[in-house]
C-alpha cells in the first residue's frame, strides 16, 4: 500500500517555485555575460556550481518543508557570497543579498519567527563578511565590464525580487493550531 503525502503548505510551495525559477535561470547567466561583456565566460560558468543545491530544494521540501524553506535563503546567501568573491563588489552581485533578506522575511509561518529571525541574522552576517572581509575578486574586470555586469545584476535582482513579491503575495503565514 502506498502512502500519500499531504500537499505542501503554501509557503513551501512558494519556496519550491522560487527554487525552480533560479535553477532554470542559472544556465543563462554565462550566456548573458558572454553576450553583454564578451569575456569572462569561463569565470561566469562557475556560477553554475550552486545549481545542484537549488535543485535539491524541491526534493527536500517533500521530506521537510521547514528545511526547504530554510535552505532557499541559506543557499541563496552562500551563492551570493561566492559570486561576490568571483565578480567583485563593483559587479553588483551583492545586491542579491536583498532577495535573500526578502526570502527570510516571507518564507516562514508566524510561529516560526525564531527561524525567520535567525535567517535574517545569518544573511546580515554574511553580508557584513562580504563587505569587510571578503578580499579582492577572483577575476579582475575592467571598469566598462563592471558597469555592464552591474546593470545586468541590478536587472536580475529586480526581476527576482518582483517575482518573489508576486509569488508570496497573499499567502497565509499563520497555521491553524491543532
């Protein structure tokens, strides 16, 4: 006899949606860099290293919805840290910390406020680390290339944050007490 699993709660469903959007968009980033900048494609391919971690989130969600909701801002934060180290501060990759803060604020039920606070503190600590202790980028970019990367990343962050806001809009964040 097969055991059917209950459907995912709305917040976990939103988390899974965001993870899938990131997974499907990751492979295009090196293409954008190649097309817009014309160099640094090999370095930008390193951004694909986090794709399997984002891909794991929908599968984690079936076993532990809370772990999936924690994993998305954690993986996003560590990916942002890595990309900031790779591209440097001038590229605007650190702007993705904003999306991680947004996920920390939206991904938890009211009774999970300590997880929510912990995630926000984690993102902020990693952000501070990136600002003051990260050191020089792994790849040196020219000023014109950094300007292009900054515009690309600003647009990408705005799209991601708009999608997050739309996807989480109106979701219930209180669970019925059983």
